[in-house]
C-alpha cells in the first residue's frame, strides 16, 4: 500500500494509535525515500504524517524514547523545508512541542522546559505551553523534595541501625534530624501539591 494517495487516505482517517504506528513502520522505506529525494511536495507530504501520525502516537502509547528519536529525525527533515515551505514554522513548533511533552513525561523537566521556553518566546500567551511549563516547574520542586525526604530517611535508618549495633548516638539532634527533615520534606511536598 505504498502509494501517496492510499497512504494519505489511511492517515487522514480515524484510526487507533497502534494502527498509525504499524502502517508508518510498514511503509518506512517509502517514506524515507520521499524524504531523501528532498522534493518540497514530498517532504510536505511526509512530515505531518511522521510527526502527527507516528511520533505523536508513539508518545501517546508511552514509547517516549522512540518518539524522541523520531522527533530528532523530523528536526533534520525540516531543514529541507526551511525557506521553501509556508508550513515550516508550524511543523517546527509542533516538533518542539512534542519533544517537550516527551521529555516531560520522561521526568526530564529541565530539558522539557527548554523546549517550552522556545515556544513561549514565540507565543507567550499560549495556555497549553504555559501549563506544561508550570507543571514541569512544579514537578521539579516535588522531585527535589522527594529526594531530600528519601536521603533524610536513609540517614535516620542508618543512625537507628548503628544504635542497634551498639554505636548509639547520644545527641538527640543528630539522631533525629534525618526523621525531622524527611517529615518536613514530605509535608511540604504534600502541601505544595495541594496549593499548586
């Protein structure tokens, strides 16, 4: 089924994400050949399919790493459109958005926000971009609080274990500081989630 018209009909119809992924991969050589020849109309045909019917469904099905690989390919493919297609900016922004989403879902919040910062420079009033950016910032803080809590509780358990082995620490401050910090980080994290 590797004719442009048949593929266009398939990808323009409503399908499950897995069906889009399967069809794209079955016709991978055909799509790659179109991209390699570099003709404007072929690149304009493949890019939206590769991005919205392949990379995005990979993202939606949880295959974020593979989606990021495909988005890197798309970034290179888009160079063939720069200055030649009216669709370049729209596709470039779409690629940046999907990249930010995948990175965010992989809990790479700082890298994700770099993508959203680029988008917000162009469209500072876009609520979707702002929401992702704020959510990443919130998740960065929550991750930090979780790490502090884990480190503090490990410290507390080591102190308890040392006491059990006969190396009792007499200082109440040193003995219980890990527990106090862990509880403070946990409570702060809980409150932060509720108010933001």
